[in-house]
C-alpha cells in the first residue's frame, strides 16, 4: 500500500497502465532473452496476443481501448473522418470521442486519475487529477493541465511525440537519437508521477514505439542495417517498464498493452487511384486534393486505412448511387477488393468487413460501408491528389496489423484466452480497480 493510501485510509486496489503503441506480442515473446523485464511480467502474471479493432488505426484504437466500445459508439473511425451530410473531413480530437473513458468512470467514483500522452485526448480534460494529451496535440503548453504538470513537463524537455519526419531520411541515425530522447523524457515524467503515488489510476502511453516500428521494423524482420538499433531501442523500453514495475506500490496492478500489432510493409496501396482506374471515382477537374473535389458521378471513395464509402444518394451531398442499388454496389465492390492482387500475386485484403459486422451504436452515421483488413505487407492508403500507380513504396517499411497486439497483466489470476481483443482492456481495468460499471454499457468483457 502506498504512502498516500495510508494517509487517506483508502484500501481500494489501483492500476497503472502503460501503453506501448503498436508493439506486436510475437516480437516480445520471440526475443524474451533480450527483454527480461517484460519476460518476467509475462511469467509472473498473464500475457498473450490479442486482436485490435476494425480498423487497426491508432486514432480509432485508443478511443476504443479507453472506453471499451467500438467506433460506432466512440464516433471515431480513423485519423480522418467525414462530417455527416458533407464531403468535409476533420481530424478527430478528444472532444470527438462520444463514449465514456475509463478515467471518467474513475473520477465519477470519487477517485483520482493521472492520464499522460494518450492519443486523441486533446484538449486535456479538467475533470481528472492531471492530464497531458498525446498524439495530435500542438505542444505541451496547450496539452497539459494543471499548471504544475505543464511547468514540470517543460522543465524536463518533455515531448508529445518523436519527430517522424526524421525517419524519412535514408540515414536513420538522427531519427533514432530523437526517438531515444523522446522515450527518455516520457519515462522520466511517468516515473515522477508514479513515485508521487497520489493517484488511483495511472494511464500513460509510450507512442515512440509506433514511430520506431514504422521506419525500422523491416530492418528487424529482414536483418537490415538498423536491426541492432531497433533491438537496442526496445531494450531501453524493457528497462523502463521494469523500473516502473519496481516503483509501483503493492496495491497497484500493472497492465501493459498495445493498440495494434505490426509487420513489415512491402507495398503502399493507393485505393482512390485504384477506384479511379476501375471507374468508381472521378474528379471535377485535374486540380484535386480533397474529398470535396470528387465528381457527381463518383460511386465510391476511400479514406485511410482501407475504409470505403458508397457515394449514396440522400446520404452524401452529391450521391450518385440510389439506395435501391446500394447493396448490389457494395457487394460488387467487396468482391473486387477480395479478389485484388498485388504485384507479387498475393491477395491485398485478408478480409473485407461490412459496416454492420464491425460497428454498432449511436454514431453509425459516419461509419464506412466496407473496411478492408490487409494481408501483411500491404499498407492501405487513400489520398485525393492522385498517384501514377496503385502500388507504390514510401519512406516507411513497417505497418499496422489487426492481429498480434500485446497484453500483459501483473496478476496471474487474470486469464487471457485466444479470443481477447482491444475492447476487453477497459472492463478488465475497471474490475481490477473495483470501479462499478454496467457490463451492458461496454462491448468488451472483463478478464479479471
């Protein structure tokens, strides 16, 4: 029991959650000798591979993980979403998340939550003990609350995110140095508030793991130039997780999880170019760069990652497909996607999911009609500027995967069966903390 628990006379169990964005479970398991602290956590607690959500994109995943409900209820489907009844698009932020976060439930139960660097949480909430928003935040000064947190983070040169643009360079040394500096500052901040021990829920995310995976993962899988640097980075992640675990009070359960898996990237797939080539999409003129530039006769368009929308009459402002033809058109597009092959003859899509099979809730009105889940190696893009070729190669060599996300719980009584997914994490944390909730409100189920 921590010092503040004794002072408060509070014996309710607590949880410290550490997100390791995009880290695949098989990578940690296959290299257990390199990562002794993670291996110890798995051996002494519970661990396993879990599935992500549809689509496996961080902007959709973190709202789902932190609420326990699908995008049909969070209202966030990806990095870019479409306005209802419009061709305008926007980048979802914290206030666009329409479901109750686990730290809100903790606060409502009269307990304290410290939330650090969770993607899609800007601007920081004022109803929790302290929060610094994560991915997509403009900077610490606007992303941190209260002043004490903001001042402390500025004093340690805390960074919201690593500089991913450095990863575009052929020489990755500057990017790797920046990633380490970002990771070190993140750990220092996490450790500072772990040691302060005045919270009931600590919820922090290491986002830099995702950044490193995007630019170095193929180096790891194919014994490339930066394989050792990739392993060394994760040795530091393992070291920091071990130190954080050792610093936790006895009444705290440690949970470590990723929001999706990762694999090597072989081909970018520019789906709006593919739709244009196949006659589904056209533009009003040659100068096009956004969704609103599509022509009236367009029958379908795509948003990342692998989301497809029928240009439906009565739903889209200039919909060309009558509702009577919707199912036939969607079925035709689904079959074409399922049969699409890459340059190597491999199927691009592992599966193509209908919206009603993936999403349900009060915010289905912006749901994609189809979502393509790619086979490993195919990174699904969209874009409205046009590309010369459907298949291309960009600066990244790693991509998200739906399968092989990670979950570790420092409690051997927790069971992680094969059918676990991202939505099960929130109810598990609430049960570990003894916070009451209605199971019918959540899509996931508790593993505790």
